[in-house]
C-alpha cells in the first residue's frame, strides 16, 4: 500500500488520518481530544503490532508513536514501518517521557529509525496540534501533486495516441487533407493545453 494507492486517479485528494499509538488508554483519549479539532480521521492502536495492522487497512498521513510500550516498543515499531515499502515514507513523531528528549542516546536512536520529531509528555496541546497540522498539510499537497501528475500523464498519453493516428494516416498514404488538417488542429489545441497557453 503506497501512501496514496487506494484512491482512484480521478478522485480528488482527501484527508488521510493520523494513527495514535500508545499502550495507555488515557494517553490515547488525551491525544484524540487535542487532535479532534483538526477534523481528520484518527485511528488508534494500543501496541506496535496493532499499529502495523491498522496501517494495512487505513489511509494514514502521520503516526504519533509512544516510545515506551511493552512488547514491540516505539523504536522497533518505527524500524518495522521504515523497513516496509508501503510505509517507509510515512512520517513518525515519537511521544516520549520528559527525560527522553534530554537523553541524546534516545534522541539519536529515534532519528536513526527514521523518526521526524519528538514530542515530550505531558505534551503541549497547541504545539502538538501545530506539528500535526504541518504534516497533514504536507500530505495533502503531496496527494494533490500526485493527482495532477496522473492527470497530466493521461493528457500526454492521449496526445501520443492522436499523434500516432495522424502518423499512421500519413504512412498509409492518406490523401484526405481536410481530415488531416482537422487532426493536426486537434493536436495543436491539445499541445497548447499541455503548455498552459
């Protein structure tokens, strides 16, 4: 699953969700309360393994991942996400205890796994919303760019088919100059559209 693979090329980009991963229910509730004002889907997982499962079925733009979880901790979960082709480009923000960001070993270990940022707990709601908003905006722009590139590719493919038809007509010794002029006129119009003229 690539980050935009579930959407058809002709559908406009929509908001992907945020995956909240924490083994503490109170933390998940607090995250949902703070991020609900962003009006995007919020998915939750209580473990790293559950997060991987959620990512297989949900369209996610950002993962907020607790570092200290039993079993598959945040570092192992991030490594798993970054090692998988469908989720390798998915941004991950670690949620850590207040001591973790001050301990350079943990910070370096997190950045080495591909994490893009840390947010210490207890988190500042305004700072968290702002950081999440930035990543959601980047995701929307990336999806829109992918959509525009797909549309442009369709137009180029159509242009190539029309050009091939004209070439075939000429190669077959076509003498219908009115048809040829019409076809060339359509090609010129299409080319001007592609150029933005």
